[in-house]
C-alpha cells in the first residue's frame, strides 16, 4: 500500500545533537496521525524537514509514493503540505481575508483585488465549513478563531496534508472540542492531518494512529484504539510516569494571603480584575482556573506588585502590602513563577548564575555591603542546579541555551529556594513535557507541604484539578465560583470557565456582566 | 586508594577548567571575529577608494600604522587622541549596558568641559584642591546635563533617544554663547581665559622634555584608565553593577525581580553623563588649557562608535577607543607627511562600522556558500570552511 507521506531513515544533526536519528514515519491518506514526544524528542525537527524548512542529512521523503526533495517550504507547499505553527503567524491589524490571502493575493492591474480577496475567502470557508468573518481584524478575535484563520490560510494554498503543531496549547476545553470537530470535518473531505501534541487526552480523543519519538529516535507507531495513555507515557519518557500526581491531604494552617475586593487594570486601562476576593492558607494550594485573558495575568501582577491596585486590599499574614514595591513584597515573603517564562522569568541573555540571584543578590552571603561574592554566587548556582536537576554544561552559560523545561526549573529553583510564605505559580507547566511536568508538580507540592501558601494559576484544567485543594474559577475579572479540589468535575469547571454558573445564567453577554458588576459596586 | 581518587578528581577538575577556559576563549574569538572581519572588509573597500584617487593602498596602510603605533612619538600622539575617546566610549557603554539610550554623550562631554574650565580659571587654589575640584565640576556638569533628558523621561514620558539628541544642539549653542559673551577673555577670539597652572593636568613633556617630544599627551590617560578599572569593577563585582547589567539585559525580568527601574535608569544616565563630562574637562585641562568655541566636535559620537566596535563591554570599548585614537593619529600623520586627506581614513572607519552592522550579510554569504551544508552556524562555519583543505570536504 502506498502511504500519503513516507519518511524513511530521516537523520538531522545539529551541532552537538542528533535531533532526528534514523526516523521512519508514515502517514495514511485521510487519517489523523498524532505525533507525540517530549520536548526535544525531535517532533518539530521532523515536521520542519517534512515542511522543507530543514534539509535532512540522510533519508528520503516520499509523497504519494513519489520521492521528493524539498529545498524550502515553497516546494513542500507545492506538494500540498500546509503547516499551522504553534505561534500564529498572522498580522494583527489585517482582516481575516487579508491574512488568508497574504502573499498570494488575487490582483488586478497590479493592485490587490479586494473583492476577489473577500470572495475567495468566503468560498474556501464555505467549502470546508469553517465559519469566519472575512472582514474582522485578527487583533479583535479570540485565539480559537485566530487558529481557524491559520488553518484556512493553509487550506487556501490547496494543502491536503495539514501539520498542526501543538494546536491546543492556547485553547479552552470547549475551543479544543471545536477544533476537533473542525479537524474531523476536514478529514471527511479527504485531507490528511498530522497532529503534534503531548497531551494524551487529545491523542486518544482524535487520532487514528499515533507515533512516539524519544531522544530523536522512533519508538513506535500504534493504532490509537490499541493503546492507552499509560503505555504512551512510558514510550515517551522511557520509564513509568505518574500521570496524576499522588498527593497527601492538605493540612491548612493560618491564613497567609488575603485579597479583598481587588480591582486591577490591564494595559488598555480596562478593568481586567473587577472585584476579586480570595484567601489562601499556609499549606494549601488554591487553584485559579479560567480561560486565559480573564484577568489571571493582572491578578498575579497585582499581587506581586507589577501592577497597582486601583481598589481593594492585599494582605500577607494580616499586613497590607498593597502599597509596597515589588522588592518589598519579595522581601516580605512572596515568590512567583511567572506565566511568561522567557520574558519575566529569566533574562535570556544573562548567565544562569545571574538569573539565579535576582531574588537574593542584595542579601548575605551573596553580597556584603555593595560587593558581590562571586564565589558564593557560583556555589549558590551549582547547588540549585543539582537540587533541581537543571541540565546545563555549566552555570556560566547564558539562559537562552537551555530548553524550556530546564529554564522553568531555573525559575522554580530560584523562587522556591527563597522559602516564600506565598508562592504564586502561573501556567507552571505550559509547553513542558510529561517528565518535566511531573517534576514541577512535585516541587509545588513540596513547597505546600513545607507550609507555603500556594496560588496556582493555570489554563490547564487537568493541572488545576490534580494539584489544587480548592479551585476558584475566574471569568471576566470575577470569581464566579469556588469548589473543593477533589469534588470538581471537568464539565462543571468548563461551564464555569465559560461564564455559565449553576443558576443557569448565561454571562456570555458582557453587558449583563457589566450591569451585574455595577450593581454590586 | 584515596590518593588515587583525589588525583583523578583533580585531573578531572583541571580538564574541566581547561575546557571552560577554552570555551570562553573561543567565545571571545567568536565575538572579536566579527570585528576583525569587518576591519578586513573595510580595509579592502578602502583600498579600492585609494586606488581610485591614485594612491597605493599598501603604502597608505603602512604609513597609517607607522604614524599610529610605529614610533614612541606616534604612540604618544595615539595616547593623546585616545584619552577623550576612552571616556566617551565608557560613557556610551555604561548607558548601552544599562539599557539607556544616551545619544547625548557629545553634549555632556562639552558641558563638562566648559564647567571644568570655569572652575579651572575662576579660582585661585592650591593644586591639590584645584585640580580635583575642576575634575569634579566636569563630572557634575556632564551629569547635570544628562539629568535634563532623564527628568523629561520620568516626568513627561519623552524618550531619551530624542531628548539626548536635542540637548546636544542646545549644549553647542549654549557654550557658543558662553564663550562669546560672559566667559570671553579678549575681544579678538571667542575663548575663555586660560586655566590656572594649579588646575592643569601635566603633559609628559613637562615631566621630561625627552619623553614625548612634540606631543601633547598628558597624564589624563591615567584618569581614563582609572575610570576603566572602576567601571569594570562595578559591573563585575557590585550590586549596583548587577542591577545595571540585568536591567540592560532584560528590563522586564529585572522589574519582576524587584529591581527599582527608575533608580537604575537615573543612576545609569547620570554616571554615563558624568564620565562624558569628566572626559571633557580632562581634554581641556590636559591639552587645550582654555575653552575655544568649537575647538573640536565629535568626541561623543566617536565614543558611541568605539563602544559599538568594542561590543559594549568595558574592556572591549577601551581597546576600540585606543584603536580609534590610533587611526586618528595615523590619519593626522598621513596628512602631514603625504597630503592624503584624513577624510579617507574617516571613510574607512565608517566602513568598519558598516560591515559590523551588516552581520546579516555575513550569514547570508555563508548560507550561499554552504548551500548543502548546515545553515545557521554563522561566521565560524564560513571561516572553518575557508581553512579546511578541499580533500577533507570530499570525504564528508
């Protein structure tokens, strides 16, 4: 039988690493083929080879039985391969139609034929049943729809093989379900889909077959119906993995964090946190669930002092910190693992040593008076590197040379080592692989058991549910409900995240929410 | 048994150390490789220009080198030329590294110069007080001038890139007015009175007439080197230096880590301006001894360039400043001895900067060259390929 895609013996080497080592990968026509593996396992490299962005050092690629050689992605696009990247490549100020046709605009006398642009887009969106408004601008759309535009962009170039690189990373559970519907309908029209992910739930839910890579090698290809998450995890990591971490009962003590009627503005000076009150006790984890963009970022930044509170009060052990600077709050016992690891969490161009002392550079023994103790700094760094199993050739290398998982360990090490009273962790495992996720979760639990109050903010429902002792759901800047960790179901939380509470009241209509808030105020 | 294990561990350690040193060296080489390649490329293009105007480039470059580093006298001239550039290069580097865009080094240099000149001629004091006070006045003058854009950013949110450029013009005209009216000594020329003997920085010829004959090299070079050492120490070994570095490397990370951004910005700007001003007053007290209106221009901009050339590191920009000073001394000598316009050398300097900025071009060339090789390794691969014997390539 001829495969739609056949990659045989693919090898791709980068200086110092073999990213793909003799990988065989075959996809049947019209199937949804999941490609899974930890970060650095070689998934992206393999797909970039298929998409023509990299040239393999060895191996052959066959498309529909015909051997091909791609020098760049134009060659692969010509063969009907389309790729939707993890980070969208859209122009925010352009309309949907302009984005989809960008670079291939129909033209008239050398000018862009705007009517034809619209018509083409409407035509293609009808054909595949992907509803979008061709005239609205990308910057005004939720991510789920933006992704749909990305898919349409690939389809517009007549792709019949679609590579989706970790497409669900930014979606809510509901949006993910919608995406699955879209993918299924595409497959029904004869399109072949390669679905890169490291979430087993998705592999099981959507794929027909699944291929696992580890350390650049092919580990196995299975029919999805013949496998299970446990087996996949073992294949991916090479050992037994706890998918859901065992944890002991929380042993909450005194109240550490108290937030009362907090109101925080976002960058556009809109109320992002409208009226939030919550509390976290020592030795417990409060999880904040919610679709991203419902005020989580502003809530965290408000508590650690990067944003000023326009109203309300934040207290640690009964003392108000609302007016304190970031430094004062840190010295008062707040630590934070920020959601944008690469921007706030580390300075990519600074050495690990420098990255690891931002919390304590002004305290003994790291410094004395004005003078830094370079020896102590190096010792501090090597201690954290070994305690947190940070994989790096040296503590002197700059942070950008580390993988995402190792960078997150750097952030965790620094923030947990400060032994905070309150530990805030925001999206702690985003983009991490199974092995690293387990590690991060274990460390968060350890911090809890040592007596820290932990505020966990995550868009990953599974994460919130498996770690939290209590769960609060944030929707449009308000907490719409709080449930006990062990008792929550995914459906219940999902509905609350969409603004639908038990009373059957649909808060999707933002006007009603505003009214409600103004009444409350 | 135990002695054996310690021995191997020592061995292991030293081999690791060796590896680390090698890594750092190769990093250094890699960094300076860009500069070296840029200089070579600029020299080549410069040669073409010289051929066009009918000069033998080999002769020109030889004379250039001789006049810059080829004799004791040349070295002293280079030193005199490099002294102010070291200050302005360090000033620029501090700003760059702190994440501040101080394009106003030029203005701060001259304001410092005029402030120091005033203290230098207006007071009668013993040297032990007079000289330090004049230097301090220069530092404070530069810092104060840098404070204006700082204030405008803090209070009004105006980007310092714009305001520092504008304050350069204001500085030039302000000084023109000062030297033409209130500080003018004679009706004939727009210049201030000469500074007191007690405020002058001695020149080498004053100390020993045979040492630096026919040059104006002065002891200010030691002040410059002291500034280099102090700023290097601050960046490497102090909390302040750590804050500066971190803010320069990532403002968002530093803010998250609790570094006071306002304080760091203001501090970086003031110290940068102060050092520029100190450079100005050192130039006056060591070479000119009075402020002549428009006695020179471009110290600040040359400092900016030297800082870029030196990769914005303290040591690198110092070396670049000395190199730049050498080029100037060489060009000066060329003009005297052969009549080649020094602007030709300015063009070569411009080309060096151009080729450094054009790093993208290198990797582009690189990619063309290595179409079937591995892209993305940059210049190293390019050079490696150049030095690899052909035979080896075939076996690969």
